C-alpha cells in the first residue's frame, strides 16, 4: 500500500475503533498480534499491507472497502 493509503486506512481504523469503543490493544489481541505490531502499523512506521488490512477489517467485522474507498476518490496532489 502507498504511504498515503496506509495513513488514510490507519485513520479510518482508528475511527472505527472509536465507534466500537475498542483500543488498539484489544484489536491486536483479536488479531493474535502484539500491541507494538498494531502500533507500528497504526502510526505508519511499518507500512500496512493488504493482508494486514484484510485481517483488521475481518477482526472489526467491516468490509475492507470501508478503510480505503474514500482514499480512492481523494484527488491526487500535484
């Protein structure tokens, strides 16, 4: 995933965590991952892969498209 798309997806995931009243730690546990694994992806220190995004979407019971659709329609910076 591009850096811009990873940042957008991370922001959307944080918003969904807020809606579901979950912490990053709770999500990491659902994924069977460490808190640091989750934090590195949510802060874009480690780029999020499509596989990561698919796993996260499944853990949150949301479609992957929720985390990337609006980013696709955002005009590219010139």
